[in-house]
C-alpha cells in the first residue's frame, strides 16, 4: 500500500513540475513509464505487461499468452531505438580520452565521459521519442545493433529478426521505428547514409501512423517542446 501511494505521489510530482524536459536518461525513463500507463504493450512483439505493484514500477510481469514469443519468464525493458553506439559514434567523448577521473586522475572515454562533457549527447540520451518498451529477450539481443533489413536471420524473437549488426521489426512496426530515426536525424543531425534514409522513408510510408502514436506524440511534444513532424502529419486523419 505504501509503495502504491509513493507511485501516485511520484506521478503527481512528475507532471506538476510543468512538463520540463528530462535532463538525463533516468528522468526520461520515469516520465515515459507514466505516459505509457495506458499502453502497456511492448513494441515489436506486442506483449501485454503490467507493473509488479510490490516494486514501485521497477519490475514488470509480461503475459506471454498475448504474443508470439517463445521465450518464457520475460520482463519489459526500456531500450533506445537509436542506440548511443550509433548516435555517439562520431563524438570525441566516445572515441578519445577527453575526460579525466577526479578520483584516479586517469583519462577515459565512452558514455560516462559523454554524459560529463557533451550537452548534445545528454539530450539525445534523454530523448523521450527514442525510448520504447520491449521484452527482455529483445533487449538482450539488441545490444550493439541498429534497426535495418536482415537478409539472413541468425536469431528470432517472435517476429523480430536479428543478425550480427541489425534488428528488423515486423512490418506492422517498421513505420514507428522509422519515424524515430528520421526524427533523430531532423532534431539532432543523426548521420544516416543515403541508403539508410531511403529505407526508413520506405518503412514510414509502408506503415501508417496510428492513434497510439498520436496520443503519445502530443504528450512528448508538450514536455520537450519539439514535435515529431512525421507523426503529426499522420495524425491529421484522426
């Protein structure tokens, strides 16, 4: 009961702060949890999940009978559609020892360095449109990979295909994924090759915006002040 009360207080405080954009990934996760309370279904596989009420939204229970995932005992995990290994790949803080530890005096690089030294990186890491809920089996296999076309699948989780470098979602979700990549390109200058951009435009056109995307986009836009134009355009039909 106490944890449920704390959850309600956290929700009230979060939205009472004036819809300020999150300053880090932790804040972003807390906010998207609230936004997705009406849509407790994982992306990519469409598995229903509920929050374990004893853990104050830290753990989830996934109903494996609601989707075509063979793996059992899954939890819901938040992942970045565009991973930091992709959007941070050309940043000096990811590739060069530009930071120095105040404890050891040693120079270092990587995500921690970028959080300390790059405002652009911190904004991309806390980008609300870039966080999605997936089953834990997908989260595990998605590490180090970006979305793309998989010609010869090495692994599958339901309708999601994987090879050494890419994740290919089911056709019914490709537009959702594409609209995140194209938004990240527009807002942050995400470097997409001509082939990658053409693929995402094709995915966008082949999978129309749905009502869920529209509802969530309105909230994210209110929080961050920057709309996802492709979703907005598709929402005119609703």
